[in-house]
């Protein structure tokens, strides 16, 4: 299924499988990732918001194909020339043995459990919020820290902080109900900020 997804914000998977007891993945190349930006200086509001919109669009395309990531982390978001962001490593995640948590993923997982339990979309929405919390604050969240987000980045509009807060709500029912709901809010905020959407 991952190979069949063709979307501008999803890294193309060309091939994957097993060889000599090792899983291999051949996918689209990126010039860098969100992981490269963390610790490299401040990522300002407009750039972060445009990245978040693109990430949400990519995850929405996956969801339409019946796929959920379940192991989001900063390096899963590739950035190519022209500031295009693409969600990656979907095939790798789904090849992992059941119950396995991939390295560096745990700090972004929703508090209600692993990717195999419950409503997967809202778990990914939480993880997406956690990744962007890390990008904006510079520290991965062990738990959501409203004060750190708002006081650590006084340049962030309160409405943007509110979106991240809602994405990372402890109760899944308090999060955005789906990617379309999240996109409406993010794109509306982008228009308020005078941004041209990709």
C-alpha cells in the first residue's frame, strides 16, 4: 500500500522487502529533515507553520489509503529543494515486528499507548504535535509543557500555540478529530498570517 501512495507531501516508496533476514527500503531522497533543524537555531513561526501544513497533508493522504504511521519522529519528515516537506519511512514502520518501538519514537508517542491500540489517527496527530513542539522549543516533550511552549517562544502567536496544545491534548477526544479538521485550522491560521500556501 505504501508504494501506491502518490502525493507531493509523501516520500515515494519504490521498493521494500526482506533480503538475508534484513528489511530494505528504497524511497525518495530528501536533502535533509526536520531533525537537522532541531538545535540548529530558531525555526520561525511562518516556516514551521508551512511545514506543519505539509506534514498534515501527507498524513491525510496516507489516511485516505487506510494507512497510519504510528512512529513519527523528526527524521521522518524529509525536506527537499524548494522547502517541500515529505513524510517518510511508512513501509519501514509497518515492517517492524508487532510491539516493537523504533528508536527515538517513544518520546513522541501519545500517552494512551503504542500505535497498535485505539484510534490511530489521533495518536499520529499527537505525535505530529510532539514533533513540532520539539522543533519549536528545542527539547523533546516528556509530557506537554504549556508554559515552556508559550514562554520559551514568545514570538509564537497564541493561536499557533493553541493548535499544538490541542494536538497534544492528553485526552484523545480533545484533539482534532481528523486531519481535515486540523488542516482547516492550520490553513486558516496561515491565511491570517498572510502566508501563501504551498
